[in-house]
C-alpha cells in the first residue's frame, strides 16, 4: 500500500441506509423494495464501513441494481478519520504500514468469507455480487476464486483500482469479473494491469475491463466531484459497476 490509498476527497454526502448487523458484524445496509433476491457486498477501502462516500455508492447500487447492499466493518472497528484525505501533514504522520499489518489478508479474509457465506446460507439471497475498492480489491478476487471453499459464495465481482492484488489471485478467479483501472496507479500498475488482461482472458469467465485515462488510484470512491474529469470518471465508474451487476445478477 502507498500514500495514494489515503489521498482523495470526502464528499458532502447524506447516506440513506441504516446501521445494523450482518451476522455478528456491524454493517451499513441499504435496500430497495424492487428485488429481495439480490445482494451486493462492498469491501471498502482503508476508510472502512463508516465512510460516507462508500455509503452513498451503496445507496446508488441498491437503487440502480435493485439489490440489498451491505458495507460490513471488516477492520475491527478501526476508523480512519476522513480529515487525513485533505491534510498532507496528517497523511504523512499516519502509520500506513501499521494499519496494513493489523489488517493483513490473513487476518481479514476469515471475516470477509464469513460475511459472504451469511448472505446466501443465512439470509437466503439467490444472487450475490462483491465490489471491492482499493484494499477491498484483493478480497473480491479471493471470494470469486475456484475451489470447494468458495463454491457459490458470489456470482460476480467488480473492483476499482485494487491494492495488493497478486497474479495468483487473478489466475484463480472463476466468476464474471470486472476491473475499473485508472491510468495512474502505483498499486494496480501497468504491468499488473497487462497481466490481468492476459490471464483473465484465458480463464473462460465473462470479463469487463474498463480503462480511465487521466485518472488516478482512488478515483471511483474518493474522486474530486468538483473537478470535471474526475466527476465524469466517478459517474462512469458508478454506471459501469451498476450495469455489470445488473447484467449478471438479474439473470434467471
């Protein structure tokens, strides 16, 4: 992870959902009366489940897709103050390596898998999608991987500017996959981007790759809505994720 993971903008946003539980995990939940068979689980970036930007994206997908959208707390209640986004001194003083150690893949994946299982096994949703922003990107690939442990956990995944994603995680994916990739990204580098596009095309899964020229890591969840190019990229990203989830999850 790098400084790009804690840079960006906090939006003036008013989430419409509620705080509740997914199993025994705190979660922001927003839904629509249109369809009670579809769920989407968002695995948030470093700013976690309370970040209003992520919550209003969840509200949008609930309405756009016709789904119940969950944003669980996968970081043990640790909340990163959003003021870090706009304050270079606070960003400089933030112990990013310490955060990454506390929330490593090995520590976080059991809770993420538990939450995903609850959606179909306990709550009886028929179709489930997983969306991961930044640090959540590796997790959606693990959820969508082939292997008995993952059978039917999710039916589609989408990620925007994923962090700490590995070629082996890409190679294991077995469900319809979408990647939103900005031009400038020290985490999802051009080399890794090329590897993903080469690998996934050999896997026999539906694949939607979308490239966002001129934009940088974080644009889809922390972009500047006052900047025309970033706003247009953010809006295009929202349409892309919503459209992908509708296409896959609303099939019979």
